């Protein structure tokens, strides 16, 4: 059935992005593209463990290093920052949103008890987010804390670091509290026409709404095992609906807290730190979270940073935390994030990696502090030049499907048997096959010179593709899609859009129930046959085949096969109205590991590039090795425009993702750590200036220069005819 928008859904969709809240407060967006005070400059914020020997000297050293602010504990005196003319943000207002430090024992007790007994009595989250007493108490507590700090003009309010329904994105079936079950049943009434419709979807026989109870993961796993053994289709709806509700409840809680803070201080952005990868667990539906926060510090795992950039309003402060001492790779990473729109960074400073020797009386900068200090001036200079410009968009959308994330977690965890509770966040980050397929789509598009963006399930249903002029929609193993999403995809193709999928599109509905026939097979002109999930070990990425098919049981039913692997078609295309539907049947999850190696990555890029070019989707700027026509691999392109000018950024894109341990390079990336002579082909003749040095480079439609492995090439372009002055 089509998704029904409840009052809760409408609140989450419209609960106020930054610009809307400031307009209500009578404040206009500021110069620099951000509506928030202080965020028209690049902010360097210190997060340091331990007390300094001397506070006055400490502030002096922070300024010497180039820091512009520091975290302030919620109960501390922020007047100290005003006294020293130094910025600050208020940290961890609501510890109840995480199970860290002293609260960790609560989670550990529940987790151990649940794994040992499988008893639901261990599944009451403490506190329960649906408990009215908690809701009343936490709102009063947060407003009192904000009143302490508002007059001192903080840069940010942080609700909580590494927040989660449970522990990060690890599996835990919170919450079965009576408050939550009551709220869940009310929410289900907005999702289903009546109880009979729910019973059909769940394959249950509840007689009254008050009987409705979701399945735990143990229970749905047992049901899955029995169905597969009997050759029957999977149905995850009695579990998946509960997980979706918990995502909604988590986001609703954050939205209420943000609204409470704004009643006390409407001019300071409210957000969160340490967000996890998109996950079936922990409340990490990044689309929902983006609707209820004004700023974020995400862990850049499984494309989280790109997903949030796509969803957050323009000018929303996004920051990254700086760990470690690999200064060159940190420099490259933070340049990448600046080009993506980051407004600053947070420095992690502890006994293992100090920036300032805070236990010494003179508190000098350490080697790390001096090395990092040397990097900040460039970002402080370049960021404010980029932010007033608009980011030029290639109008290529990648589907963000939370329902598919839930279904894929169930698929992947089949291999775990009864050990699935130990599928912790760190394991999921490297073993989620959907995350790898999603990253495959992102990386191949970036390698071709495009900057893709994500479109959520609700945006797809609401007509965002048509309204914002997208030209292509990519479905990375979007296995679970609503009827409304599928109709939107069909309309998009019929009206001239290009739809491209890799495998398994719409084999389930949005509740995680297997359809009798994949809903989009007709659009793609295929028959997926036994369109089931398959375990694909990572080591098969080393196959010698130029391309690796996902499904062997795939037949063309109206589509034209463009290429085959043996007898299996890959790259099937079908015309639909003015548009086209392309079914790749590729293991896109292999591409991120292969993209820096020879023929396999090249074959995938060539197929993608040809299919998109046939639909008149070509990058505006082409980067190639100087003296050749060969596309330069692993180089990303950013384009900005406005004020009568364009800015082009070219930067090495090795494909690392950062977590709390820092940045890790992929294998075979040594070539990316050497300078390369490149030729940049522009969309026309421009007057060209180096944005960083200010050097004039003449008029041309191409630039030959050297690309550093650590820093981008940044070109400031002005339109001008060759005959012009």
C-alpha cells in the first residue's frame, strides 16, 4: 500500500529547517551562505580531555594554534569563554540519548540478559522515549541548561555525542516498554487502513489493536528460517514496522528537544555529534535525523557524509573530527570535506595525541599542534570564498531507502545464525553488502566526474525528482520500495528521466514483505526469476572477469541486452516514454575495492559512462592525464557558481572513509600519493585564476597543471570571449 502520511510524518518533514526558524525569528541569512551566527567563517573547535594547568595560558595557546572555539560541558560556566573572547559550543545536553560512560552499565545489563534469555523484559529502554514522564522532565531540564548559556552566544548546542537507541548501530530490539507499544499501535493505525490490512501484511490474526505486538529479531529470524526451508517468501513486516517506528520515535524526540531549545535561544543551531552509518538499528535513519537537526558531526561511514549533505539545508554547519597524526592524509580528507561544504572541524585532543601540552605550566604547542595549525589558514581563506556560491548539481540522484537497509540487514545476518547480536557497528561498517553497493554507485559516478546526491524514500514519493529537475535516478539494491515510490519511478522515466538499477529492485514492499513479482520488472523489461539475495564473499572481488554479474537467472522481457558475461546479460536497456530504464545486473559492491586496479574497474566505468552518455549525461568538466585522452581515475570534481563567476575544484579521491580511529586508505592507492600532470577541460573559454594563489592563468577552455596528492586544484573562472579585453 502507499505510505500514509501521519501527523507524526508531517511533523518530521516540516519541523523547521534552519532558514525557516530564523525567518520566524526575524533574522535574514547572513553573508557566507549560512543563516547561523558565526558560521560565515571556518570554525576550528577543540575537544580536549583533562583540565589545563592554567586557563588563561590555555586560551592563549588555543588562539595561537588557530582554534576559534572549544567544547563547553553542559554544567560548566560558559562566561569564561566570553571573558577570554573565545567561541564555544555546549556539549552533551541530554546523556539519556546514549549509553556511554556511566550509562553503559544499563545497556550491558539489558543486552546480556536478552541474549541469554531472549526475554522481552530486557527490552525496555531506560529511559523509554515514549514515557510521558521522561518527555516532560527532559524538556524542562534542557531549557534550564540553555538558559545558563544563551546570553553568552554559543556557536552550537549539541544534544549528545554518539547518540543511539542502544549502543551505536549495534542490534538491540529496544523498545518493548508499555508506553512504546501503546504509541506503536497508534502509529500503525496511520500506516494501515484497518486491522484486517495489518493482519494481511503481517500474516497474523490479531482480533483487536491492543493485541498487536511486533516480533523480536529472534522471532522474525525463526520465521525467516522456516519460510526459506519451506520455499516460501520472506516477510519481515512484523519486525520491520517496529524498527521503522523506533526510527521515527528517536527523530521525534530530537525534534521536540530542538524546539524546546529554540524557545530559549532561537539563533543557535541545535544538532548532534558522532552519527553512525545508515542502519536498521539505533535510530539511524539519516533522512529522518536530517529533518530535526540544524548541524551535525557525522562519522563518515558508508557514505554518511554525502547522504547528510544531500538532505540538510544549504548553510547547515557540518563538521568532522580530526584524529591522529597522519597530517598529509588528514589534510586531503579535510580539503575533500570543505569542498563538500563542511564549515569547520573538531580537534580530538587526549593523552595519546595532544595538540597542547596542557599539563605543563607554559602549555606549549606540541608537534601535532604545530602541524595542524599550519593547515588551518588555507581552509579559513578558501571556505568563505566558496560558501556564498551555489553548488552546481549534476542532477543525478541515488535512492536512499531505509526500508531496503532493514531488509538487507536481515539478508546479511542470515550467515550469522544465532550470533547476530554480535553484529556490532564496527562489523556492519565493513560487512554490509548494501553499504558496499551504495558506495559502488557513488564512486563510479565520482570517477566519471559527477557529483551525485541522495534522494530519500519520502522525497521520491513527494515528487522531488520532477520538481528539482533530476535527470537520472540510481537504485542501489533498492529491494524494498513502496507502491508510491514505484509509481514515482515509472512517471520519472516516462517523462524523460533515466532510471538505473543494479539488482533486486522492488522485490519487497516498504514493510519488508516479499512481492509475488518484483514491482519494477515491467519498467526494466526483465524477469528477475529467482530474485533472491545471495551471499557474495568479499574475496570474490578478485575475480579475473572484466565484469561480474549478480544474478544468473535473469531474462530480458522487452529490454535490449547491451553486454553479457557468458550467457548472463548485464546492461539491459528499455525505452519508457521519453526516458529509459537500465538494468545493470552487476555486483556494484565490488567496485570500491577494484576502482584503483586495471581492467575490471575500467570496464565498469566504461559501461556506466557509455550508458549515461547515450542519455546525454556527460560531466561538465573532464579531467584527464596530460598528453592523453585517458580519464584520470580517482579524481573528484566540484563546481560552484554565482556572482558572475565559477569555481572548479579537482581533488584526489582515494575513497577512504573515516571513523573514530581516523582515515584508512584502500589497497593499491600508492599511486594516488604522487603528483600527477593533468589536463582540465572546461565547458568553454574562461578567464582563469588560481583561487588559492591569485595567479592569473590566461584565457582558455583547458588548463594543464599539476595535481597534488594532498591539495586540490581550485580554479576561479569568469566567462569571457576570446576576443574580449
